[in-house]
C-alpha cells in the first residue's frame, strides 16, 4: 500500500484513464450525440405511454 502512495499510482492511473476516455469521447462525439437523442426520444415515448 505504501508503494501505491509513494508512486501516486491512483493519481497517475486516474489521469491516464481520463485522458483516454476524453479522447474517445471526442472521436465518437457524433455517435454519442445520436445515442443521446435516441434515448431522449425513448424516454419521451415511455412517459407518454405511462401518463395516460
């Protein structure tokens, strides 16, 4: 455990993982936006069905 703290393993791991994920989000932004819109439409449909 001390080695993890001394080497800042978790901080480095988090920073690296965040960099990778942010890059992937940028690359796939259009696809993710399409999914967001599809999900929002599905939620609206479900709400319309369950309200009545």
